[in-house]
C-alpha cells in the first residue's frame, strides 16, 4: 500500500541524548515535511525539503537536524540542544503541483524521561 | 510571516444543528487546507481550496475560500456525533512551502 511510514510510534529519550525519527514514503512525492504538535496546539513546521539533497528550516528548527539523501526518506534528529522535545512529531509529503494534497504519516510520540 | 487564526477554538454543539468555523490568514496565499484530527491520531485531509470563490463539499461539511477577505469557512450542516474532532485550517504561501496551521477548533457534538 502507498503511504507514509513513521517509526518508532513511541520513543523515550533520556536528557542529553540525540534520537532520530524515521519517515519513509512510497508515494513518489518530491516534497517532505516535519511538524511538531504540542498537546492542545496546532502544528509547527520544523524542516521541509522540496528535492533530494536540499532542505530548508521551518519556524522552529533550532535543536533539530534533517537529511534528504533519498527521495523516499526524510529522517529527523532531535538533538540534545532541543530543550523541550516532548511532543507529537508528524511527517508529511506532497507533490509540487497546484492542488496538491499534503498527506501525513501516523506520527511519533517522543517523551523525555 | 504568514499567520493563520481560527475561531472559535472550542465549540460544543447539539446534533442536528448547523455551525461555521472561521479561518483568517494574514498574507497572500496560494491555497488553503482543512484537516481533521481525532484524539491521539494523525491528520486526515478534508479539503484543498485553490482559488477565490472555491467551494467544496463532502457529506455534512462544506468549505469555502474568499481570497480577497483572506477568509475560509468550514460549515457543518445537521451535525452528527461522528463529526466530533479537532479541525485545523492551514495556509500555504506557494509552491511546496510548508503549511502554516491555525491552533485548531475542538468540536464536540452532543446527542
């Protein structure tokens, strides 16, 4: 089935650790995105990539890093510099044409312990 | 900087009633999106609105876009309990830029 796969679904991180969230899509989409959602809040853009080997910072990129070595994959690393990482992380992808729908993965819950 | 404001942020209504959620955005935008989110779940795409005057309907939900007023609405007709969820609007400045989301409208529909 075509779609966006995020893993792991649940992740616990100790303070000072880096963790990487995986996002894979088999929709042949050029653009991929990472968002963060805090409880009861909207989504905020962390990073996005419009093409392989290129990505741009979103509104809250500090403490995060990404790579886009393959079209299908856009992993997000939450570094120790991110002081409040506990949140729900959503990956999304889309084509770049007009009228494109942006599809979301099932999300990853990250908790700092 | 693109900003998106939704209102109301919380809405409790009875089954069978009609209501409208409003979404204002601050700058010229290519397109407007509506999503639904159930508790603990991801976002489900409802509508993508591309041009001034666009109107789309799916079941009891109808979305419209007025680019001159920078306003989109999501109208609920004869609400049913299954429509209880959080509804987000989001705007995209252009191309494959990221979406800017409103804070969401938490909708509870009571029997």
